[in-house]
C-alpha cells in the first residue's frame, strides 16, 4: 500500500464521521440563529420575535390595532426590522423578493426594472406570483418551499428543518379569513400601495397585498453572522479510525519502515 492509498483511506474514514452535515441548508448557529448556506443569509430562529418582545409600533396605524401578536403593516414591519438590535447585532431587514427569471450573479438588484417581474399568477412557480416558487431569488419562497419542503394538509414536509424554527406563524387551513403570512421588504413593481408577501396558509402562495394589511415580520441578516460552533468528531468515528490505523500498522510492509514505497 503506498502513501496515496493510505491518505485516501484516511479521508474516507474522517468523512464517514462528519460528512452528514456538509450539505445542510439550514445550519444552527447557537440558540438564536439559522444560517442558510444557499442564500447566504441568517434568519432569527424566532420567526415571530416581534411578538416575543411584545413590540408595539411607535407610530401605530389604525389597521394595526387588534392585529394578532406580532402582525403589523408593511411600513411598521420594515421599521421594526431596521431598528432591531439582537445581542448587539444590528443591520437586520425583512426578506427580499427579486424577479425569479433574473440572474442575480450578473444583474445587481439596483438595476432591476418593473418589467423584470412576471406578475401573472401561476401554479408551477414560473412567475413571481403564485404557488410552488422555489427560486432562490425569493428568500421567503425559498425558505418555505425548499428548506421547509412546502405546506401540506399535515404541515410542512421537511420536519427536521421545521423543528429548528420557533414561533413560525402558519395554518393548515385553506384560505383562512385572517391572513397568515410574512411581509417581504420588496414593494410591488408598479404599485407603491402594495408589497410582496408570502402566505403561510394553504395553498402557500407568493403574492402582493395592500401595505396596511397586518402580516408577520421575520428578521434576516446578510451573511453568516454567528460564530460557527466547533463540531467534534463523533466518538464512534475516533474508535473506528484507531482500529483502522492499527490494522494498517500490523500489515505495514517492511519496505515502508526503510523509507521505500511499496
């Protein structure tokens, strides 16, 4: 066995112990944050932190009175996120909704025009309004339809990711009388009296609503803002590695001890 084969075998053993977390979409950062490694944004784990705080908008609008805890108008939702300081971290915002057919790797958000949005309703995720949108250009749609697997009659399909989130506001009811959903920070491309939102009732839908409707606010932050916890190699992997090394040593050719490659 030469050195190259030995190193390949060693890499296989190490990967067997820690590889299961390499492709995670929502990564836990301490007790309070979730990092999305596809969107490169950090979400508060508490999806209704305004209610947890008992937040009351300083310039409360008439439509906000009597709203469910944490629900507020679009203007107040944006103001709350912008003013939020969590563990001394500022720079929070609401999720954004960019046109699904625009390549954001070559087009900056500042150069997007109203004509880039496809505002007809679709059932297959091919326009910017409708169901089954999975484009990463919409941070809310990506969270709910990809990370959480979509809302069904029994709840969200990806229970592992769903269980990472606290106080998520949703209902399995179809078209409830009280709107369930989260505001996006993105205004309607041609009507400044409306803004994008993501409905968290069935059918889960990305749409636009009048700005004075009361919806929830989920704070996000650009980048991975929390320290990455040290994940130790599982004890079983160390035992397996030790046994593997012992086997290699017991069958080591004599030539290797003399410095020769076998």
